[in-house]
């Protein structure tokens, strides 16, 4: 795929313009956005990515368009999983609710810039060293195995090296000073926790890129598609944070679904590397198959997660009404309680 320099510049300028408008709106009125506002913005970014992908289908063919959509869906899904950690960071640093939009937006811009550097380095490396695809594939399968074998436990946020360095080098105030990143105390310039939490969001997202970037290189080798898929996945992340913040706890199987996707891409990378090295039995997996596996896995994961969460809430409601998990009243016939169909109907009513 031969992408002229002016197309790269126009694409980056387009992303910068959208982010600048977004930043202006956030800076003008710092607050927690409404549900309706979040739905509108998330829909806008999804439609924007869809229009971009449709343009690729027309201009570069169905193969490139399919690679973009597969990469974007994968990166977007991984970004949703990352929102769990963003919630932990916000809680860990006690960010005031009206400033969370600004923190997320600046952190995402930082992450996008650092991912651009990471993508450029990765694209250069994979063109020079074909054996890296074996490494990427093995790493993705290992990451998937860790996700599948992960026991459900309360997650904790641990500060990374970059964040610890910033804390150690820069003097920091103990409290927020509005949305200011720096302030003066006794004539001395110091940073506020607002800057620290922005660094935490940006650098933590870069750590997530260690599995997401190899994953998308397993779907497309084109740097332009890798960059645009990452950019579109990150751009709507701020509004998505507020939109599905309460829904994240219900997506109980999301990490398992992402593990299946990462394992599939890892195996795909290894098989295609073997195919290019002349191994006859190793097939090349078409992008349509990849797209179908990714979309199907995430759809099934979401449905199963919501069904399980609904069932859990129903059991909690019945327990709160004095019933056992089977829908019967807690008091049996010997205690004067009523069991059987009447208790079942009560449980059904509690579910409603």
C-alpha cells in the first residue's frame, strides 16, 4: 500500500483538528458529561471511523478496508478493557469529577503521540526482521493464556517507572489547584497532582500497547492502517469512559473474549510467517475470516456477560427478598413459609 506523504499529513491534521475541537469544548466547560452527550460523541467517532473504512474500501480495495476494520475493532475492544485501569487511576488519585474529561483527553493525546513512535519503530523492525512475527505471535498467545488463566480478584494500580520518575524529579503539591498543572508555592514552581495523573493515564496506555500493537500487526502490515486504527480507537475513549463506566462491571467475560482474539491473531501470525518461509501446510488466513472471528467472539462475549450479570442481579434480588437462589421463599413449609409456584412468581416479579 503506497501512501503519499500528503495523505499522511492530511490524516494527522484531521485527527489534530478533531482533538483540538474536543479539547476546546472540554476546557470551556469542565464538567462530567451527560449520558446523552456521551452517546452522541461515541456515535460520532464510530461513524467517523466507519466512513474512513468505507473510503478505504473504495480507494484501496476490500482487502485493505477489511484490515482497517479488523484492526480498529480489535484496538477498540482492547481499549474498553483498559478503561478498568483508568477507573482505578482516577480513584487512586482522587481526581475531581469535573476535571476527569480533561485528564482523559490529555492522557489520550499523550498516548497517541507515543503510540505513533512505537508504530513507526515496529513497522521498520518487521520489514527488516521477518522472525519478529514468530516473537509477536508467541507473545500474543502467552498474553492470551495469562488472560484466560487470570483469577477474578480486585485489581490494583501500580505506578510504572515513568510515573515514579516524574514524582521523584518534580516537586508536587499534595492537593489539586483546580485544573492547573503547575502552581507557585513560596515563589517556587511546583506541579500539581493533575499533571501526575495525566502522566499515569498516558504511560499506562503505552504499556497496553505492548500487546495491542503486535495484535494489529498480525492483521495488517501497513503502518498507515495500524496508525489510523489506533487513532480512531483512542479518540472516542474519553466519552466511552463515562458512557460505560457503570457497564464495565457487567462485562465479566470481556477479558476472556479478548484472550480468544489475541490467541487467534497470535496463531495467525505464526502460520503466515511459516507460510512465507515455504512451509506448505501452513495456510494464510484471509482477512474476512479474521474479521468474522473477531466480531463473532466479541459479540458472544458481550451477550454472555450481560446474561450472567442479569442472572446475578436476579439472584441478589431474590436473596434480598428472603428467597434461596432457586426462587423459593427462605422459610420452608415446616417454618410456615410458602414454597413452590407462588415463590417462583415472586422471584420473577423481583427480576422485573
